[in-house]
C-alpha cells in the first residue's frame, strides 16, 4: 500500500488484537500516507511545528475537536484547558493542538490527584479517559466548554466520560455521547 500510487492514505483501526504489535504496524506506514498522524515522524512534526497545523497529518478526533472549538468562535488564547486522558490517539495530540492555540494545558488521567480541583479551574474540558461518567457537574467551572470524547458501554448503552446530566447544567457548551464527537470524527 505504501508503494501504490492509487492509495493516498492508510488508516489502521485501533485497537488491534493483543497478539499484534500495534506500534510495529503504525511505524510501517509511510509518513506521507499516515491518515491518522500516528507515525513517529508525524507525531514529532505536530510537537515541534509552528502554530500552523494545516499541512500536518493530525489524528482526526483531536483535530475535529479543535475545529469544533473554532466553530464556537471562542478565542482560545490564554484559556485554561484540561485534557483528561493521555492516549496517543486523543489525549497527547489534543494537548499539542491546544498549546498551538496558546491555551494553558493540563493533561490529567485516571490517577491524577485532586483532578476535581484542577477541572474546576478549566475553561475547556476535554475528556478522553475511558471511564463512564467520571467527570461530574461539581468538577466543572460555570460556563466551561466541555467536549466528551469517551465511548463506554454500560448495560448495553453508550455513555461518555462526562456525566452529561449534571455537567450540562453548568457548561456553556457540551457534546453528547452518542451523537457528538463520534459523528464529527467520522465526517
């Protein structure tokens, strides 16, 4: 596929079965055909590139979240943002994109101490931790923008990492699960 001119991009549906070396597969994709931006060269470019991200191969979900924020007309410069989740797929690239827009970024995860207090200071909360309804309404600053990237199955139903019922009462904007980030990512 790397050598075929009629193939413009390669996307590996993650996660792979445990018996397959995920990093070996991702590293084998030519950086120019790495549709998800997971190749180490593309990750490095995202990390060190200037604020212009238009010519980079960026993981689609974080990039889509950035586009959502831009669509709200929010001036991101100087905003406090927390990214809950440290994955290579969402958390780390999302933090890089927010830094490029001059946000002050905190990366938190399921083991972060005092995560509730850190969240209360954030103007922007992006949850991609994989814990159903982990983020509660009392964690959220009034009028914060909240993007829920989490996809969890609980009793056969999809739910996000955000407790939508309690957080929506405080947030100025919030994405639902299902029906929020998922369809945007696919688009």
